[in-house]
C-alpha cells in the first residue's frame, strides 16, 4: 500500500498565498487544478501529471517549489 504522504506530495503544492501573486489566474487557465486558500497559504490540488506541469510553470516564473 502506498504511503499517504507520498501520494499527497504528488497531488498538491502548498505555497504562501503571496507566492501566487499575479500567477493564480494563469495557473487556473492553463492547468486542470483546484486552488484552495486558507490561513495565508494556497494549496494547488490536481493529478500528479498536472502538479508536475504546474511545478515547472512556477519554477519558470521564479517560485521555489520544494
């Protein structure tokens, strides 16, 4: 059985809300993901393939994704 933490890591990106400043609309237009915001953080949730593409997009725009 897969480790739930590893599945979570491959299906979401969690960042401070400020990190998505100016990029949120582009992400929602380009990728099939859900963005939830709470307590100053954004959670980008999607399939492992979409999350990988979003991670590359964010890195291209200077947002560090751990």
